């Protein structure tokens, strides 16, 4: 099994920054990709950012230029640096890892990010 532990969420004022981290442990092999999704109240879960095993990145249009995803392969961690935060970024953020001979999705428990003055 694979376990994901997220950290770094919290309350921040508009224009502020937060850094989310996700550490994966357990039976991890053949990582295909890692990423972050978010879900705001009353909305569907959406992709925020993703990074492949080769380092290619993909971002939602709403966060381009403000968020940066990175990974540390030696520690099986993925991070999300969030700058210039807006109230509409408020959501529960979930870490995702895709790994295994037959690719499987593993999700973290979620961490709350609230952007408010």
C-alpha cells in the first residue's frame, strides 16, 4: 500500500503565500506522475498542477504564473508553492500519486487552504 501525508495548509491573507508538501511512503515503485488537485465547497475536484516522472509540468489556467509544482524523487515528495493567493484559491487540496506496474491512483487525506482577510 501507499500512504500520502500532506502538510502546509492554513489561513493566509490575499496576496500571501503557502507551500504544500506531500510525502509518499509504502510500496512505491514506478512512479508515473504526482500532482495536486483541489475541491472547493459545492464544486467538483479539479486539477491544480501535475508533474511527470520526467519533470514535465502542467497547470490549471487559473494558477499559471502563481503556483509552482516540484518533486524530490529521492524522498518521494511533491511540493506546491503557491504565491499571490486569491480568495478563489480557497479549497481542500489533495495530493495524488500515480504509480505501479499497473498504474494506480493514490490520494492524500487533503489539507485545507483558506485565503481570506
